DNA sequence: TTAGGGATAATT
DNA sequence: AATTATCCCTAA
C-alpha cells in the first residue's frame, strides 16, 4: 500500500494472501453461452436444485447451510468470514477485475511480481473468470487491456507465455505450450493476436474442452522488461512477473455412484491441485509455528515447481475460489471453503534470502510475537471488562431481552477463548525459549525464578523479553541445526518435560458435522479400524487430524449410540 | 498401525 | 462435581 515507507528491514512488511470468492449464478442465462447444455436441461427438470446452500452475508463473508437432505438433526449454518472480497452471483467481470485484479496489474506495471490462481470445482466458472467469453472478457483480457494502455508510450516490452500442464490418468505430467510459436511471444500492443488465438483454441474447441481442461492447469505468464537491458535474461532480474493460473477442478472424485477406486492420496480429482494445497497448508503451518519445517511438497508436481517462490511465501499470491451454490454442490463447496479459508492467514514477505536461521534470529521472531501478544492481551482484557460490565447492566434490567444477553455472553466467551489461546501461546513460546538451553547461569536462574513465580501475563511477557535480550546479546556464532531439527519431539532436550508436554498439546478442535459424516461414510466404505485409509482418503476434509483422532472420534460416536 | 487406557480441557 | 469430547501415550 505504501511503497515509500517500507524498505530494507528484514521482516519489515508482509501482506496476507488475498482470498477471493466468486459464486456462480445458478441458472445459465443464455448469454453465457455455456459449453455444457446438459446443465441447463438438468436444472430445468429438477427445480429443487435451485435451493442455494451458499449465500453472501457481507462483502467479506458467506453463510453455508447444508441442504435438507443432508441434515441430521444437528445442522447449523456455518459462516466463513475474512475474504478479501466475496463476489455474488450477479457480479460482473468488471467488478471482479476492479476489486481483485487491478491492484495486481498495477503492481506488476511497477515491477512487483504477483500471482493469481483460480481454484474451484469444474463448472464453477474458473475459466469464465480467468478468460471470459466473447461478450464478457475475463481477467486475462482485461488485464492485457490495461497493461497495453499503460505501456503504450513507454520503452518496455511485454513477454507472454501460455501453457498447459496436463496429467492424464496416473501418468506423468506433460506441458503443452499453447502459444502459436511455441516460445515466448514478444508482444507489443498491436500483437495481441497471438494470445487471442491461444484463447480461442482453448475456450471453443470442443475436442479440447471439458473433459481435459478440467484436469489440466493453464498458466499464463506475463513479464515486463525494460528495453534498455537486453531482453532475454533468464532470471527475473528486475522485471515484474504476473502469473495467472487456472487450476484444475477441485472437486472430490466420487460423484453419486462412487467406486472405491484406489485414490492417490486424497480425493482430489487431480494431483497437481492437491500438491498445490499441500504446499499452502505446509506454508501456513510453518508460518504459524516456525519450528515446523516448510515441507518440500512443491517438488511433487510441475506446476508447484514452477511456482516454487510463491509456494514458499516469497512472492505475493492471491487466490480466487469459484463455487456453485446449488444444494447439490454443498459437499464440494463445504470442502473447498473448509480447506481454503485458512489460507487467508498466509503471509508473504518480500525478503528474498533467508539463509539459515540463527537462534537469535528465531528468538527475535519470538520477541516480536510476544510484543504482539502483549498488546492483544491488553486489548482483550479491556474488551472483556467492557463486555462484562455491559452484561451486568443488561442483567440488572428486566429479563425481557434474554436473547441479547445470550449474545453478549457468547461474545465474552469467545473473547475469553482467544485470550486463553494467547496465554497458552505465551506458555509455548516460553517453553521454546527454555529449550534453547540457557547455558548462562544468570539466565537459568532468571528462568527458574520466572517459572516459580506467579506473575501476571503482562509482567511475564516483559520479563521474557528482557530474557531474550540477554540471550541475543550473548549469542553471535551459533550454527543452524537447531531450527531444522526441533520439530522432532525427540530432539528436544528433556530438561523440563512437564512444561514441555503442556505446551505441546494441540488445541482441541471440535468436529464439524461434515467431518463426522465423512468419518461415517469412511467406516461404511472401508470398515471399522481402517483409520489410516479413511484419513488419507479424505485428508482434504480432515485437515490435520491424525488416525488416532479418527479412531477416538469413532469411539465417541458409537459409545454414545450404545449408551442410549 | 491400531486398540485401550489415561490425561486434560470443555460442558453441563 | 460429574460427564464428555479431545488429545496423548504405549503395548502389541
């Protein structure tokens, strides 16, 4: 936002992954010129599909409610919030462009790289959004339009390449260059033609249409360079790069007539998309907890290899989810939202080289976290007080407004929870710091004192900070190895097992009804006790749960059932 | 990997 | 205080 102020400092400015959501209209108005006529017929014959499971709540949130058929008593609508922008079914291409694409393009013109990936089930409008059709240009044509307009008088050239990665069956992925010449096209503003040809071929050729394109990834790469320097520098020296990716379908493989085929690792229709998601998830976890290594999922597919910098959080990325909102789409949509929503917490920093983290570097990171935590605790305390007071007031009045009371109480509960969360994080950080081996006598003593005293969190934070300072100052030539090895529990020194255990316990996560249903279905399909199989077949739904978690949950579900 | 027993956090 | 839901540990 403010390029002038952000400069050198290492972890200076980071921005979150932009997560957009676009809901496809239920009915194809004939204008769309859709390629699948069966769709139209189907929805005409089966009007109950009109019931929408997904609705826009605000410009940044949606509500998802299961269709009646799936309800099993305990149904509540879920809210997904925090999107950069939600585009309703009647949003126009221009609107999407303005709010999502234009900032990317403008940064691109200023030499800042970025990427946009479209993700969603096939038929949800990914391609329509990215490429558009004759009457409604998509993001790519609109972006080019803007780019050509703004570079017409400059001395810069634009390079564009477009290619497709297909992986058919279980075979190797293959790359198909869709540009007429097979190499990068040099384009000035008048030579837009080449792209049009590529576009046309992809969008309208019936042989190349649905079946294949839903399983292939289309990548468009724009590069802008100054004409002064020679054009063909392989590296992205100073040039901005803008990559637009049309990811393969993100639906789960089994339709209505499921066949328990050996699925690869999860039910993704396509390996590349799965790897893409694995990368993002790993990145997110790594950022939440730096002790977790950033796994190298990217090397598992061509696309993610190509996008490595983005997969590792080094360059900025935006994601647009396209979904269908019909009742029949509930499952796919739910899976997609559940999976992709957390990604909005991913951050990108511009710092390109982060070699090996010295402990003091890591500690500095913790210190910053502590500071933030300190603030938030303070803030939460205040809101807590405020709300509690408010609640009291309410209660002292007549009890007509019970509902309001409940809402306030809920809010307080929520705040309490996040407050708790922060405090446990403090505890966690504290234990990590202890693990760093405080060889210094003085420091060890200090730690001991801290451990035994019953300080208020605020004070504790303060003391921890000074503690860190002591460590950082007396620490110049540590080598790495600590960081990479730590995620392994066994590598932690057994100094303080009790404290360590406390800190490591995962925060309990309630089972969603989707997860429960999936578990039931899994047991039905594979049998009781095949937890590993059930888990890996549904990893996109179960997220970070373990086999044991599934087993325990099943124990619960059935125990309750028999107890009845 | 799984089944069970236990610990711990969340709810009632 | 008692009951549940989750998470953790470990023998087999």
